[in-house]
C-alpha cells in the first residue's frame, strides 16, 4: 500500500501517526525569536553562531543540531564560525512566528527560508522525525523529487510518498511515528531511480533530522542528524 502526500519544498504534514554534544550559550540575548542550527558539514569542527555581535550558540558539533535558543527578532546580522574561521555572514530577518533554521552544509551556512511551523517538542512514546532540504549550487534537473518513506506500522509493505522541490531551502515540521526502523529513498518525481537513500533506527522520544543536500555535480546525498 502506498500513501501519497504532495507538497512543495519540505512542507511536511504531520502523519498522525538531522551529532556529538553541543552547548548553547546561557548568556545569549533574550528576544522574541528562536534560532536552531543544524551542522551537516563533516569537514568542519564545531561551529559557533553570532547574532548582532553576541555569540548565541557555541560548539555545535557535526552530526547534531542545537537546541532552539532565544535571539532578537527582526533584521539581524549573523556570523557563523568554525575554529575561529568565518564560514559566512548572513543578513536575515528572524521571524517571531516560528523557529528560524540555519544549516551548515558543504562548508557554508544557509538560512532555511521555507518553514513549516511546529512546536519542536518531541512526544515521549513516539519516534520524532523532520526533513530538511539544503539547496545546492546547481538547479539542473531533477529538482522535483519524491521521498519514499517506510516506517514501522502494522503494514510492513506500506510506503509514504512526499513530493518536494529541492530548489527551496526548507525546514519541515516534526512528524510522529511508532519507534523502530526507517528507510528514506529519494527518486525523481514519477520515476524509480534511487538518487540517494538512508536507513536508521529511532527509539521512543528521540528526535532525528533527515537532511538532503546537493553537490555541484548535481548528485544528492542524505544525512541523519541527532536533533536536540
């Protein structure tokens, strides 16, 4: 049985059913906005993030996300560093309506512009999973993909299909599933050729971020990050 859910980017609907340690600076400025950082660049050490001249996230390790931290809302200047080296500077309007997402991939920071608002709160007896898309340096086809997801449920042959546009940097809502083994396969829309895939286990109460990114040669890869 196949369940099809169509959307643009990673605007993921809850189905009812992306690391080592990081530390968040307790001295960051209070504010009306929240910021979360995903570190998906294996060539880099821990990253620090500065907002408006103040370091708000410190030593976010590869393979993890930070917790959401309070930062000033509105137009802000963000600086991302690794080992004292500036990876990038971004001038970005930080929303007060949802968690603002920043992903470090391919050695550079990217702000996630398409966001599906959610609480970010895990359910203790469920597997908590979100999808994140990183826009690559090329937009040659295929950019319209489908994520074929097999999740633990009474019907082991069922596959959920999520449509996505990989030209949109996006941050999906948490989805809640039964704990167990998962597989994600990404294929061109309407085709069966697997571009990249991953499988992993998620226990009750754990959070994972499935991060899809694209290289300059047009190839795709997927990583699974431990979300705080």
